[in-house]
């Protein structure tokens, strides 16, 4: 039973988790500028609960904003070095605190996504090599290919997680400073609140899933090396 469960994890669950990681990463990378304009973001500035007012949604490639809850969204052009459009916010809002991280950060996240896609392909080929016949499957049986697959996945995991930790600290500081500035203005402050977006939750889930196939892949190498 344990052997069957282990085989199912390697053959089916691990590739599925890797694919889920890729989908979630791409969604976070493209939102809110290209897709899910007001549904997925790294940082949001919205009116206080029950009030109507301007909203801003920030992401890796740019921002989207609207003047009121019922107004249409305006999004910036996607770029790896975005300048957020916060013109929808009132003049007394601390808009200068809402800036993008270094342009290299989205670039590194894009590289991490490319690594995870490559790992998904190579890991799946290695896992299902026994179904491809001796000629094709034999190529994926070679230790060099399996080592390459494992290290591609590991470096993709490391680059992506590190980049998102940097983004998390950057926007976390922006949220804190924005809300502190609003509170400092007291009665003159705009009725707005900044918050970390749901994109971070999606990424923590994605990389928790990603860890499973990485561990499986490295464990298989360790077992072979110990023989």
C-alpha cells in the first residue's frame, strides 16, 4: 500500500502540484494589469468599509485604479519597471509611498517561472519514462538528465521564493507607512486603507506545492547516489 501511494505521488501528484504552481505564479505575475484587474493584486488601496471612493491595485507589471466603486478601471501598460498610476487617489493621500520594487525583481520572478515550466516538463518526462518505450525512455533514464531536472527545479524554487520574499517586505513596508501616514493626519485624512493583496497568499500556496516535487526529485537523486 505504501509503495503504491509513493508511486502515485511521484507519477501523478507531484507533476500536478508543479503545474498548479506554474498557473498560480503566472496569474500573480500578470495581475492586475493584464488579467483579473480588481481581483488579484500585491497591494490594494481601497475606501474604508461601507464607503465609496477611489481604489488602486498594484502588481509586478503595473497598476490599475478607479475613481469610485462603480467607475471603470484604468490600467497602466505592462512593464517590468512600472511606474504606478495613483492619480485616482486624493491629493492628501500619501501616494509617494506607493512605488515599485527594483526592475530586476519582476525579471527574476519571470526567470523563476521559466525554470518551473522547464522543471515541470523534465520532471514529467522522467516520471513517465517507463511508458515511452526503451528507446525514448532510455534517454530520460540517464543520471545527467535527472540531475539537470532536479537542479532546474531547485534553482527555480530558490530564485522565485527569494524574489517574492523581497517583494513581500517591500509592499509590507509600503502598507505600514501608508496607513501610518493616514492615521497621522487624523480628521483631515482621506478615508482610505492600504492592505497586502491576495496575490501573496496565492504565492505561499504555490511554493508550498512546489516544494513537494522538488523534495521528491532530490530524494530520488539521493537514493541513487547512495546505492
